[in-house]
């Protein structure tokens, strides 16, 4: 009898773990049928803002202060910019002060959305290793540490999602993400281990004409931010069943 009770107990625990709510209790939930679903999502984000600063490990949401990207590979060949670089240990400070200016969702016959975010200020620290690269006629090769201070940042992200099934559970994943980025002003400082004089010249050139340089590198920033956002979104959504992202399914 005791053995049967043990087996029953183990069965109940296993079943319970499968159907248990993944998200923490303070994690808000919105309904697809809600005619004001955008407002529900915005209210949910604001309700979670205190937790977003330090992250929510239960659903793979990393800390926003700082927001960390361990490794980035940059490879672009354009008329005024040729760059092949590896960026490591990138940390962005100021992301928690984001303001959502616009949110549009289309959940009628697909999973699509558009988000416009304003960031007053962002400080970025990163290790860089740049090879075979040039900005206009300026050699920008080297290896070292970079600090960038940027203000007046606007990011518009558009994405399309698709449901995927994993172990019999349905999740939502971003299928395509594109971004448009505008940066009003920026200043950088570098500590180059290989070519300190050339690096200081490059930083001086940027700081003297940040608008010119930002116009050139914006396509690279947009491509990189889209890739980072897609990876971030899919990591989070990959930990939350779709029925916990949206309380009622499409009919």
C-alpha cells in the first residue's frame, strides 16, 4: 500500500510540474480578445519595471542594468564603412529608463507588432578587436576598451512571430525583426592596447563629427540591434508557454 502511495505521489508531482504556471505571480497576463490589448501590455510592462532592472530569471529576462551582451560579431562592407570586428563583454547602462512611445499589435490572423522606444541616455562599455576595417578613409583597426555615451535614442522595432511546439507545449517565437534607430548625439573614448595614437585620432574624429559618423554606421547599428532583440525575445518567449503570454487562444 505504501509503495502504491509513493507511486501515486510521484505521478501527481510529475503531472503538476508539467502543468504548473511558469511565470511568477506578479507577471501580468493579457487576453488576445481584449479590445485594449496594447494598453494591457503597456500596463504589464510598467508593473514589471522594478523587476526588469535586476532581471527575472524564472522567464529568462536578463537584467537591464546593465544589459549585457557577451559576444557580438560585426561584418559589413559598404562604400564608406568596412568593418570586421568582435565585441566582447558589452554592457549598456541606462536601458531601464526606456519609455514606450507607441505599441501596435496585430493578433487577428498573425502575430505581428511594432514598438517605438525612447532612451534618454545610454552608456556602453565593451572590449573590441577590429581587423581589416576602415571608416571613410580612416583606419580603425585595433584592440582595446571602448566607452560610448549616447543621448536621444529612438528605436522602432517591427516583428512577426510564429507559434512553435516543443515537447507538446506551444510557444511563440520571433520569426523576423527589423529595427530603425536614430541617435541624436554621441561621444566615445578608447583605450587601445595595440595602436593608442591611431585610436585616439579615430575617437577625436568621431567626437568632432558624431552626426556624420552615426549616419554611416546606423545601418550596422540597426542590423545588430535587430539581431540582439530577436535573440532576447526568443530566449524569453522560449521559456513561457503561449497560453501564459496570451490568456485566450485565437478562435
